[in-house]
């Protein structure tokens, strides 16, 4: 059966067969994949073996459009049949069979997921005993299924499995191909992480990572912390241990320019590391004479071939690590005198770990040598060209060293500006660009699952070069020297930006943007680099970064291109733009509401009611996993795309946050007007309470009038409600949730602005600052103001304060624990508080946070202290409240403090045996010293004073601990 020329009727019939006769259908597919017969692969020049190596000839892989209709039963049968052939067969599979196998797994990521490392281990007790199978598994994982493992949450376990193999191979002589492929896979897995992970499964001792992986782990840790935060308290506690495990075997010290962009928690931990490069150069100078003598004997044109074996077996390890540095010194004056055949053989006989050490040492020596020559008056341009010509000997002319490791070693020496000059020169070289061009020509589209032609297998030596293909005979499937650079180029871009080499970064992105379409993590790369360097990237470079994506396939807003290409960068996009972003989150990200109660709520304001769009999203809006492997789900795609848009806008974080808060403040009246076609109401017209204007439309109009001359909200979209499929009341609440979720994904620069803007809105509410109002009126107003918008919207009593508080709650609930550290800033902006209304607002904002922090004791105490200070503002010994207030007015707040202190002491819901922590009792005891006696009396039981506190009196150890 020719699967490439089936019409729709034939495809439909085959789908039916897949459900009714799965076994015959499976056999038909397998017959197609093996129909071209087999051929023999001839051994390379360095291989002496009588074993014949047979491989299936190529056919076209099954198209995804056909596989997508297969029954799960057929897919399972196909997967088992192909696994038998791929991992245990006597004949090597064709690329078409492997690609078809991958497509079957991607079509049903949940139903068909299996661990390939487990499969390999089950079939072979020692996975490395079948090199063909283990190499193929590494290739499939690295170039095809990497993101499937992340989608399933199995990538952390995969790192540990691959690390075990790396630990086995790194000291093993000659096995470079499997080691470098496993290392590249581990590099991609580390960069795919979006949250903390344990670098060792048992959590003890130094990592089994290579030096390259250790350095990359620290870099990615910085990116994770800065762009996504530390999600859990346990991760914060583990951070120091993790760094100790990573750095136990690493001598590297990061440059000042790199550290200045690291998050403070990581920068502080690394700042004290001593750069031991000076010691490394001294060690080289002591060994230089011996190393040069050995290199001369080994690499001269007339060198004895038997000396190669003698050198490999009997030279000292501390001298072997300087081999490439010695070659470098010899090459500098006589490049033509190097016996490349002997050098290649020695490097191949080294262990991968020794080759890595040679690369790092050679980089240090060549940079030192270059600086010495500069001091002698040599031209910088001439020296850099000379260096690059000598490096070409290693990486292009004779292919003696892995290029990806060399580039990573160079960018890690960015405190020497010449290192980055050399990197740029290598990336600009015709040899590399030609290599990448060939890769693009031979690989088909980046969406490999769409390729319908016949794959062309690249010859092993041409794909991997002499060093990696030396004594190997197994053909490649997807592996290539160029493909190994896909995770490396993004790291180079980071390092260039850190060193203010903006033009160089722009040029690299311009040259390699098409190539980076093949990088499986390119969406994550764009999102993270925009967040990591937010506020430091010029508009031109942002546009270049966005071109790493295939923009046509990303669901950007319709008006987004015009806003980022605007000639007047200071003009903020209209509120309609931001509202449309939020509406996208409501329709595709926020979970849909239960529609059973829609009718009654919708009738209140005669808003149209129709089913929300989630019911049809499964059919129309949702893309299958294989189309959105990065970021992984349609929900993540919509949310992260909105994040990328906001990070790319040529306006400040202040302008963006102000626009989003303005939408939230005025959302209810805007939606009512939008749905009914009414013009904006006048100030106070729709007020239900005399002390609390409804809808938030008038609470802070004074501050918003300049920004929104046409109406209270500034929104003009008349069909806004209809586009959502919700009632006005439902949509207003969902938009607030969506706004909080979106702001929580943005860097901390946005959070600071949110706290400032939220405090401004609250402080500008006229009824809160009106000194003529009685305490009772303010109490009534604040109770209505702080109603949950879900309820308040139903009787049109929503207020600006209520909406802002709801926004903050939605924001806080989506923040990682580490980023909650700055939440107290909003209270700082609200102080001094002079009324009980202000006190209630402060507790309403911060109160729901404290239960979440029950196990984050330091942060809990910090926020509790802030709230106690607010009480002191109103009930302090010397405070002057706007009106006389009785202590009994805050009985409910005292109850709350009593409960939350016990909740934290228990580490969860309060039990009969719960008791406060001693540190918290001391904190409260100190804080109440500044309060009025009548308020002190209400809180005395939560102190360490045995005369007042039953906890202190009945738990002597508490008192001893506090003393």
C-alpha cells in the first residue's frame, strides 16, 4: 500500500480498519516500512572488523495526517513492533521507521508514552553493550522526544538516567561519540528545565555532571530564578546544597559582567569564588618545558608511530591535560610541522574527560598567550585572526576537537574580551556557515513530523567529523555537528548581551535565526531571554530575537506587530490592546465557569448569555501536542505568548502595569456599557451605596481622567462581552483573574510597579480619605469595597478597591514563593494608615497570604511584622487616628491573628494541640509595646510573657528558647 498517495476515502477506510482489524493493519504498515529491502554499510578506514552491518533502505515515513486517525490499539501494536525492530533487530532500522515510531508516540503523548532508557535497560542489562541501540536512543531523545519528556514531567528522571551513563563513559578511553551525544542530550535537558530540579537523585555528594554541564546548570539556574522564581520553600532551602554539589568538582568562577545579571540570591552565593585561572597558568608554565618536549617527540613529521602508544599509556595525567596547549604553542610558530595523524590518534585514545580538560586548558593558555603578545605591541586584529586560523586546524581542517565544547569554554572566559572576539570570528567563519547551510538543506522543515519525502542519511564522517566517528561504524539518524550547536548558540547570545556586545548578538541572530528554528526550545529561549534582560534590550535586538520564532505560527495579537514597530516608542498601546490580551487568557487559559448559574446572574443587567468558548476549543482552538511541543500545551502557548508580547513592547513596565490596573479598576461599568450599548454614566449615577460608588468607575477617576478622555475606562470595544461568551458579571471576575495570572508571569520590575499603582488607586478613593464620614459609614463602605468581586458584581456594588484587592489576590496566588518576598512593599506604600478602614484593607490584602507561608517562617514573620506595624499606625500610643476608635472595633482582626499564629505553629490547619512558635510570640511581644493599653490587652496572650500568655506559662521551654 502506497501511504503517500492515498485519497481521503482510502484514508478513512484504513482508519476504520485500524479499529476493526488492528493486527493486519499493523502488519501492512510494517511491510511498507521494510519494503525497500536492506543494504550493507561498508566499514570505515579505521575499523578492522569482519562483521557485516546491514541497514534497511529508505522509504517515506507514514504521514501524521494518516497516523492521527489510527486507533490506540493499532498505535500500541505498531510501537511494540517497531521497538522490537529498532532496538533488538539484527538489521539497523531506516530513518523512516524511526521517524514513524516518533510520530506515533507524539500523536498520543499520554497513552503511548514510555521510557526509552527503561526499554533499553530491559532489553540489555548493560545499555552500552549494544552501542547501536544506545546511540539511537540518545539520538531519538535528543532530536525528537526531548519535549515529550518535559510534557510528561519525566525529564528530571531522564537527566539522572543519562548522567549515570555519562559518569560511566567520561573516564573510558576512546568512546567519544556516545559520550558527547549523551552530554549534548543532558545539556538540552538542563536548558529545558523551567523549575528547580535535584542534581542528584539521592541528594548527596557532588554531581556526576561533567565540567561543561556543571557550568551550564548554574547558568540555567540563574535564568530559572530570575525569569520564573523559586516555586517552593523546599527549593529555596535546597539551593545552597545544590550549589555545593555543582561546585564541588568545578574550579570555574563567573565574570563580574555575568554575575551582575544573576539574581541576587545566586549572585551572593557565587560572589566569593576565587578565579583560579592565574594558578592554572602557573601550573602550565611549570609543566610547559616537559609538555613541549613530549609534543615535539609525538608530533614531529618524523615521529616514531610507536611513541603514540607509549605516550597514551605512560604519560602523567597532569601532563596529558596540557597536550593541546603544547600543540598550540608549537603551532604558533610552525603550524605546518604538526603531525595531525598522531595528534588525532592520541586525542581519540584519550578519555572524553581528558579531551574536555585539554580544551579548557588550551583556551586559558591561548588567551594568556594572546595577551602577552598584545603587550609586546602586536596588532589585536592580526592576533585574533592567527588564533582563529590555528583553531581551524583543530575544528575544521582535521576535526580533532568537538566544536560545541570549545565554544562553551571560550564564552566562559568572557572576562577576557578577546574570548568573545574569537567566538564571533568562529561563528562568522565560512566553514561553519557552510556546515549549517548543508544541515538546513538535508534536514527538511523544522517541523520534522510534516516531512513526507525520503530521508537522506548523511555519511558518518561527514555528519560527525573525524574525532567523533573515529572507530565507529554505526550510521547516524538525526545527529550532526551542526545540530550539536543548537543549545550552544542561545548561550552565546546570553553571554554577548551580558558583555554589552549588542551589535555582535544582533549579527549572530541575523545569521543563525533560520537555523534556530530547528532548536526545540526556541520558544522558551525567546520568552526567557526577554525576561532575563528586561529593560536592557534595544528594540532592534528584540525584533531580531522574535525572529527566532516562526512568527506566523505563534498566536500574537493582531495589532502586536504595529506596536513593536511603532516609530513613536513612547506611546503606550491603547487599552483595547491590553483588554484583548486579557480576553484571550479568559477564553483559553482561565478554567471555564460552570454554566448552571449563568441565567440568573445574566438577567441582572440584561447581558447576553451564551456558552463560553471552551466548549468548542477542543475542536477549533486546541492544537495537538506535536504542533506546540514548546511550550507544550495550548494554555501555556497563549499565556506565554501574552508574556512575550508585553516584554517586547517599547514602553516601560510602569505604563504597561498602569494600563492593566486601569482596566481592572473600571471593568464592571465598562462591560455593562459595552454589552448594552450605553454611553458612559456620569459620576456616581449608578451608585447603590451613598458612601461607596459602584463599579469602580468613579473611585479614582481623578487619576484616570488624563489617561482616558473618552470614558472612565478608555476601552472602546463594543462587542467585548459578546466575544467572551460570558455574562458581564462573570467576565469582569475572569478578567481580574487573568490579569493577576499574567502579571505573575512577568519579571519583578512589573511587580514593584503593580504595588505602587495598586496603592495609588486605594489611597485616591475619595470616600476612604473623607474626614467628614463617620466611623460607621466608613465601616459600611469598606465592607462593601472588600466584597469578593464574584458577589459584588451581581448587585453592581463592585468598587475600585475591591477590584484591586481581588487583582492582588489573583496575582499573589500565582507567584512563586521566592517572589512573595516583595509583597510587603504595597503596605509600605499605603502607610501611614490613619483609619480602621485602611487597617482592614491592609489585612484584606495581606491576610490570605499568611496561610500559604506557614512553612516559610522567615517570610511569614516579615509579613506579620508589617501587619502589626499597621495596627500600630492606628492604635499606637502616640497615633492620631482620623476619628476615635475603640479597641473592640478590631476584635475580628485579633481573632484572625490568633488563628494564623497557630496555623503557622502547626504548619497547617489548626488542631487542638497547636501552639505558636516561640519566635512569633517574641515578635508579637515586641510589636505590642508600642500599642495602646486596651489593644495590648487583646494581644497579650500571644506573647512570651508567662504572666499573660497561657502558652508561655504551660510550655516552659518556649520561654527558655526565647530567652
